[in-house]
C-alpha cells in the first residue's frame, strides 16, 4: 500500500528541536490525528493533542481522579507512520508524578520500532508535574490521585531519534505507558504519512495496573504489549491502574469499541478497593459480560482470573500503603482486611478465582467465552524467582514472561482454537 505524505503546515511556531527539521506535523491537525493508534479519543487543547483511553462521555460523567489519571496515561498508545526519514523529533508535554519522601520516578520511555524491530528509545525531561502525597491521603494505592493533588505546568520537550534507515519503512513510536502525554509536533527530515495494518486482528484488553504496566521498563515492555507484538495483533489497552472495578461505563465502552478478540483481567482491584461483597460481585461480572455481548455477540472473549498476589490470596482488602516503609523512603503495601470475614462475603483473590471459574462454567451456552486461570501466568514458583516489587506489582522480568505466555493465548483466541 502506498501512502501520500502529510504536507507540512504553512505556519509554525518559533524554531525548536522539533521544527528545525524540513518537515513538521502538528498533532492538532487532521494529519496529526491520523498517526495515533491505541487511543479511544483525541482531545485538541491549546497545548497540543491529548490521547485518552476512555471516551469523552465517560470522562465527563465519572470525574474520579484515579480513573482520570489512569486513562490519560498512554499505555499502548503509539504513533504509526510510513517514512524515509532518518531523523524524527517528537515534541511533547509529559506529565510526571512526584511522591514526597520517595525517590524520584524515572522519566517515561518512548520506544521506536522500525518494521516491527525495536530500534531506539528516548525520554523527555521536564513537562508538567503532579504531586501526590501517599502519607497524607492525596494519592490512592495504585496510580491515581485525589482532587487535592497539586498540578504544576511545565515546558514541552523533545524525544529525538537519529540514524534511522533511509528506505521507506513503517515506524512506530510507543508513548510512555505511565505518563500523560500531550503531543505537540513531529519533526522529520523527510515527509511522513499514516501507515495501515488492516490485516492484523484488533485485541481489546481491559484490566488493572498489572495490565496498565506498573513497573514495566518501557511501553513495549508491559505484558499486553509484549503479547500483542509476539502474536501479531493490534493492541487497544484499557488496562487502568486501580480502576478495573466492573464499572458499567467500562462495559459499555468495551461493547462499543471495534475488536476481533477481547480479554478481561478481573479481580485484584475489586479486592484491594474492598469494593463489594460476594453477593454483588457475581451479578456484577455477569452484567459486565452481558453488556459486552450486546455489542460483540460472537467475538472471542477471555476472562483472566487474578495472577498470584500473596498479599491478598486469603486476606481481604482494602489495600493501604505501608506507613513504616514510607517513612523509610520505600513504597510498599499491606492488606488491612480480616480473613475471618471471608465467610461473611469479603473477597480475596482465592475467592475471586473460584467464583470466576464457576461463573464462566454457568455460561456454557456461550461457545466463544473462555477462562484463563491467572496462576498459569504468574504463580508461586514465579513469585519465588521474581517477587512482586512492592507487594502488588510485577517487575520488568515478570511483565516479559507473562506477555510471552499470554501471546500463545492471544494467537489461539484470534484463530478460534482456544477451547
């Protein structure tokens, strides 16, 4: 397939690293919009284009600060283009998170792939900052913040990639999975145009911070990204840190999003938020699946039960920061629920796995619905080799291993061979 180059705009702002090159695409133009993949909504602002992983109507109706931050972080969002350029300069405004008393977080990584091959990475320093005080209660346990968090504006920066091969090629730039990213402009030394991958199945995935990518080393290192690239599918990642809570609006979003296969990682956020009891959980999952089926009656649909997390295997939530660890400058978590209350309906990961297996079995009239036990992705032996970094989240090696294991599941799901 050939692609017409996107013309450079007739006007541009004062010279910067992104505009010093011969060609420049502003993301607040239709041409810029055409380059973005993996987002469900693109918001034009006076600072640039903000990709969102949830549609506007959800963001307007459900003003939860945790959800707002998680969905704006660009996990799985990437630029896809065709070009002969040997230099690309992507100008963005990143949003960094600052936790007083804890070590500074590393800058988010931009991964560049040429014809599917990882080729370079870069970071953008500066940008906006959001200050979240875990000890003072202005941050929740996962990725989000309460409305009292402080947001300070900063300047744009540039991720520059040089030495790319001069032939016509497909280039992907995966945006940081754990930063909100405002796209300003893309500079290049040759024209760029949109690329198409209509031959690849679209995999729509929803889950918790594990799926979002907490503690992954880079955006292509999150386990959904690892699985998608290995399986040759196009990823739409609705992994939302702290926000996989069986919300009806999420089910409607999944219902309305085109997809060739769908997977749901369910359980850990419901437990660590202590959101509901067993009596509410089972009907909530049934309703969630029913809503998805309204829009995807025959699409392969996989329910993934919780991966191992010793903190909550037999102890209910809620989860809370370990204050002693915080005072020592370390972020770890503790389970604060009472195991004795499981008999009265409090949820643990062991209970959730049992109930999800029973629930999927009860829906045997749906031949396209499947269950994967999360312990097949990460179990006690894996934990012994690669413990969870902070008691909740996997590290980079675990993301890679889980993604490699899940790739086979994705291939089977896409081909209709999963039984």
